[in-house]
C-alpha cells in the first residue's frame, strides 16, 4: 500500500477497503474470527482456532472463512469467537474450547441456531 498523503488518498483507500469487504461478504457467508491475543493464546485459543479450521476443511459447508483476530479487551471471556454473517448481526461467543467450537460449528454455522449458553452479551 502506498502512503496516504492527502484526504483524497485516504478516501480512495477507504473506498477500496469497503469494496474488498463487500466482495468478501459475497464470497463467504460466514466469517469466523478467533481472538488470538496473548491472553487468548494462554487459555487455548490456538487450539480453538485449529479445531475450527479443521471443521471448515472437513465439512461440506461452503462460504466459511476462518480468520485470526487480535485482542478485543475481554480477557476473562477468552477464547472468544466472533461469527459474522452477511444477513445477521455479529454473534460473539466466550470461553470457547475446541469442544465448544465443534458445537458452534454444528449448531450455528450448519443449522443457524445460536448457542445461548456461550453467548457474550453486549457490554
């Protein structure tokens, strides 16, 4: 990326980022973000990430993108998994072990049902 030297450059960069985001949403119905800050890694977020990555590869569910995310400031709820869908509000799950990740994949991604017991309410 070139340096942003003016307001025009900033507006162009923003427009390109928004276009890329729109294309990503059309391509991937689900974007699954796992928070991999140091506190998340300390309590098993890397294992949760790997479990979700394997599930996405094994299951015949198209349009699922698994992404790494940084710290979101809710250390007590780590590992945190965010589910972003094109047509629904973001859902955030807390204390997601690999076993819980499998349930989230089966219930939320495959069946469209939110797991209430792991849901992080808006703070």
